[in-house]
């Protein structure tokens, strides 16, 4: 082949490759693949990929365009998270991004989405400020927020109760305690928070915090409850080992991932609220997720697997509704959009783009009733989204 013909052929191939690349739908998953919340991150990514598979009927295409998922590791550091999101939008030309795991990193990443005028679908970070004081119009969230957690917990704390809280000393923990306080007030509960205890994220010895909590609660009349708001390995078993029952103190740990809750098998009767547990929702999507996840990985899907799948389905539905990946058309399509998820239907609220969703009240089963190591919870009731008056705080 003559040099000029070779050059022309190369140009043609480059043009075809460029056109194919332009036609791809690029989704950046910017999340903490390494660090203390690595287990959450792995679940989230598994859920995202399974969700894209489900929503596209196995083709990994939308509107005839191939989906490409780009992974970026935040290393659980805010500055790295910001840089990775900027690289995803600027260098990789991502159409939309999903993540992160950590709320503090999420808050740091929000301005990047606004700078590049691209959507960041927050999953699974929960801090209220993400769809509140730090929000911008490019932010949507499939994850529940701290107030939804608080309102769900408040729905399980009825009557004249003295509550102490134990939470991590960062955005997630402090937001969670504030949300519980606000939730109790908003539903007119007689329950009152009488002590707040905060501990560093990496705390392993809870003796001193527990002693302060026990001292604050032990002489209170009526029911006494310790509400634990904790990301990562939950300290409930360590607190239980210190025998709060001798002071009449009950534990309310809230939901967590299955490997953590497996350690609660001897805490029969303990109640709380949870975002997702594989055995609770009864719908076609959850049936598929449970069956496929158990077949592929040998265990049921978990807390954040569900969240990743919800994000994937929302993205596919939005692209179909918007007839493409133009950001402004996606925003218009997603505002007020309802979509199916493994835990049931969710709806992006138009005002702040927070996904409104059901929660679940649970009770830990007696050990004798547990059929296997993951058969841990009984459903007390579904706490419907309509029961959760989540305030709009973004001042749009």
C-alpha cells in the first residue's frame, strides 16, 4: 500500500475509533476502593455493575450506545476524591459520575460537579448537607440521607425514653445524631436525647465512652436506650460485652452490612431501622438480585449492593427518558423521576434531588430461629416514605 493510502486508512480508522468513543456512555464510579470503608465500596461497585446488567437486559447498552464504567479510587481522602472526579469529567469525558462512600469526601466533591456541569449521583454517602447546605443542581442522591435514618429510627423509639447516642466524630456521625434529634422533635416523640458521645473513627476500645454513657443513663426513669450511629465495624457487640443490661439500658444499633450484623446473632430481640435487608423487599428486581448474587458470590446481596443497583437503574432510566446524556436534559428527566429498585420504588424529589424511599423496622431473630449465618432479621414493618417528613434544607 502506498504511503498516502496508508495515511488515509489510518485517518479513517482513527475517525471510526473516535466516533465509537464519542458514542459510548461513560459512567465514572469514584469511590473508596481502598481504606477503612473498602467493604462498603466493593458492595457498591458490585451493585452498580449488576444493576447496569439488569437494567439493560444483559446488553450493557442504552439507546444502542455501549456503557463503559471507569473506576476511580478516592483512597478515602477528600483531596484525592476531588482530583479523581475532576479527572473523570475532564480527562475521561465521563457523562455522569457515581459515588463516593464517605460523606466527608462527598461534600468535598460536590463543587467539582458544578464546575464541570456534570451530574454526580451520590451513592452511598448519607450526610444531610450533600442534598442540603452544600448541594448544587448537578447533585442527585439514591442513597438515603441522615434525616431518613433518623426519622426511621425515631419511628421505632416510641414512648417516654431516655436516649444516649454513640457516634463517630465526623460528618456521618454528627449528622446522624442531629438528624435523630430533629426527627424525634418533628414527630412529637416523648423520647429525649440526654447524652451524646463521639469517638474517633478508628476507635477499638469503647470502655471509657461506655462508662460515660452508662453514668448518664443509669439513674434515668423509664426506658433507657443507647442508639449507635456507626459506619464500618459496629461496636454493638463490644458495648454488649460491658453489660449495659445491668443498668436497664437497651441497645439500638441501626442496620449495617451482613458481616457486621452476623456478630449480633446473640442479641435476640434488639430492634432498629435499616435501609435494606435482602429478605425484606418482595419484588421482581430484588428476587433477581438475591438469586444472581447468591449464585455468583455464594452470599446474599447486602446493604450497599442494593444502593449501587438503585443508582444504576436510575441512570439507565434517566438516559432513556432524556434520549441521551446531555446534562440539562438529564436533570430535567431526573427531577421528580420515579424508578424501581431492589428495595422498592424511589422518587427523586424535584426540590433537592434526594431519593425518597421506604425504610424497614427490624428485630434480631432468636439464634434458634436462624436458618443460616445470614438469616438474622425479622421484619417488624415497612416504614413507608410517606411517614418520613424529610425537610428540604438546600435553599434552592
